[in-house]
């Protein structure tokens, strides 16, 4: 679906990280956790290509006055990394954006009652909030949030409000455990005897480590990937990743945009990548 | 008064001059929920080879000012899977589908041309002799007029369908290439494919693309494309299809003034999946506002 959205709020939630709320059609409420939107930052040719952002949250605002229709909204969480996100961070309430979405395949929730271990690194938390919101309906959920410093660990309060038990780790020790978030994840898996399943989004190195942990301990692991993409609908073939069986002779490229961004970690090739 | 919008490319009649460019529109189906395919003139499918092709490692694309570089490396499903999985959709759409293809030898080009010739759902063929991102993926044929002529002649002998040749801008003299292809039997020329370019990540001191170089597309290349269309259109009798950074109806109409009979919209479809349809509608509105009765009257009508 392609639609024009009006920005309702755009605020810096931590140095360099922004959270934007915008209006959306009711269909957006059906977005599955892990799906994403392609945002055209402005109607000019610079930046030219849309930027992909995981759906952080969707919901409905109460009517502004008696008799008014409730307004569905969409939220994204983003880090300012370049020109496009830099421009996005300068936009204000009432500015208009052109949005495509929801795109891609989302997470599979897994069985009710099973422990759900959510692992997020930095802005990788973006698609995990909506996931947590879904999962807490029928399962105990634990979040493992990591970052370089405390500034890279985002929106923990929001997760706690959902009833998620949150664990944090930072490389400089400024928040939570000092070190990598995967260490904290492993401690939990040690304690439970490798129960439950893992959902992860974050930098490639973290995903690779999480995929390794899942494989070693036979814990089902779903990962949400990022990729440079131009279209978001499987046409440009810019964002592909490699399936397990990939080799130069037997290519197995998957589109992050349409076959992902969520994959079972066991479906993908991690060695050498 | 509703202006006449149809144009002809060889024996192919288009309801309007707006087509989508190969590699930017999948096999048509990907865009069908965003674009009314029956509002555009034709669509060109992703470049096909005899065998499936993996394409290049990632990163394959990067944005640059006013454009993007891509080095996909002609990843495609191959002709067999195309026939099996993609052609059924083409049958369901009342808009000509043009199959873009490439080979590694003139014989392979001819074999593909002959197999595509046998598919009724394929309205016309576009020969890619100009991909900049794979070593044998056409560019050798696209930079030497004699090689280009041998490929075009081989394809010409293998098909009766309209044969379009897509030219590379990465040559010293595109007119010489155009004339060689025309003489070898091309029914039309697509001008231009992407320009070879490069992007560098300063902090990492590395090229951004895994392939190091890639093809530049988007509005950044429009002035070059316009100049090349103008040069080629003056030098050949066959129709020219203008391509390069077309983002709007006015861009498309400028290409027609420069001598293009039709245009292809490429990168714009990534930015706005409905771009081709909006451009076709915008062109018609432009003509209607100015009481231009027939879009054909604009072809090569540049003054001064």
C-alpha cells in the first residue's frame, strides 16, 4: 500500500536516535511484527531512494473530539546515520511523508506459553517492540538489549510497561552488564536449559553471534536483517542475502525485502559473512 | 480534446510512449498492486540469460547525489523458469511485455532470441549489449561496433518480433554503435543503459560496492541521456527509446523533443512504484492543456 502520512510527533529519544509517529490508514494496523515501511523523506531527488524502517508500533489515537473518527498511527524508531535520516530528523509535526508498506514477512510468534527471548542491538530494537506487544499476550517475554553505551539502549521503559523482563548490556558498562548482550542471553539459556525461542534484530556481528548460539543450543532463532534496498518489493535485487546452501556454483540468494526481512537463522549462511 | 497518445516501435503498437526499464520493474507482477499496468505503453522484464545467474555479492546498490549506483550482476531466473513461472502473469495483462536478454556469445544471444520468439506472451525483444556490471554480460558486445553488429545480426536471424537493442553510454561514439546496430537489423534502439561509476567509503578506505564499480542511474544522468538520444535520433532512421533519469512527465516529453519515439522509466519506479503510470497520465494532461492533438508531433520537434 502506498499512502501519504502526516507526522504527528518526531522526537529524539536518545542522542542520535529518533522516534516518529505519523498518521496511517487502518490497514496499517494489520502490520505484522517484523514488517517494514519504505519512507520517501521528501519529494525532491535528494535523497532519491526511499529508506526502509521496521514498524516500531501501530495503534489508534482516541478521537480528538466527540464524534471524530479514531486515527490509526504508525511509529518508526531510527538512528541518524546519513543524509536521509538526518533530513528525517529535521521534520516536524504536520509535515507529510510518502510511505510504502507494510512490506516483507514478519516474525512467527511461536507456541503460546513458551519463553520468548528477544535480543536487540541498538536501533535493532525498532521492529522488536511491536513483536513484544504481540508475544506478551500469551507468553513470558524477556528482552536482552545491548549497545555500545547507555545511549544505544532504547525504549526500555516501554518494554517494561508491557510486562517484559528486561536485561541490558553495554560494551562500556554504562548500563547493565558490561560486555556483549549475547553473554546475558547465554546466561538465561544456561539457567533454563535452553528453553524457548529467540527473536533478534541488530548489527550483523550480533546476529551472527545469536545465530551461532541458537544453532549450538538447538534453540529456534529468527533474525530480522537489514539490507541496502532501492524498491522494497523484490525488483531491484539490491538487498539479497545468502541462504545456507549458497555457493558460487549453486547460488541461493534471498531478497531481504520480500522473502525477509525475518528469516530463520538456520536458513541463512553465516560463515564468511 | 483527448490527445492521441499511441506510438509504434517496429511492429509494436503502444497505447502510449511510456514503458518501464529492464531491471527496475521485476517481471511486472511485483508492481501490479501499485500500478495499473494497462495504463502504460509496455513493460520490459528483468534481463534473462539461458541459465539462471546468481549475480554479484553485496553491497550491490548505493545512493549517490541525484542517483544510484547498482551492480546487481544480472541476477535472473533464467529462461526456463521465466517460461514456467513468469510468463503466465504476462498472459493476464493486456499490455505488451518486452523481454530483455543477454548472452555470452553471439550463438547464445541467437538461441535466446529464438526461444523468446516462440513465446506468444512476449511482444518484443530487447537485446542487452550494455550491462556494465559483468565482464561478459554484454558490455564487450556493447563497446565495439563490429561485435555489436554480429550479435544483432544473430538475433535478427532468430526472430521476426520487434528487435530493440539497448545501447551503452560507456563508449567514445554512441552514434557509431547505433548505426552499426541499425545496419545489422535492429528495429529500434534503447538509449541509454547506466553509466559506469563508483562510490568510496572514505573512513573504511574501500569502495562501497562489492563489485567496486556500478551503473549510475537516476536524475543525475538525464542531461547525458538527453544529449545521446538527440545525437542518435539524428543519425538513424529506426525509432529511439529514450532512457535516463526520467522522473516526471516533463522529463519524458523532453526526451521526445530530443528525438525519442518512446521512453523507459527506470529508477523512478523504485522511488515511486506508480511513476510510469503517473508519467503517462501527466504527458497526456500536458498535451491536452496545450491542445496538441497527437503526441507523435513532438518526436524530434526540438527547435532552434
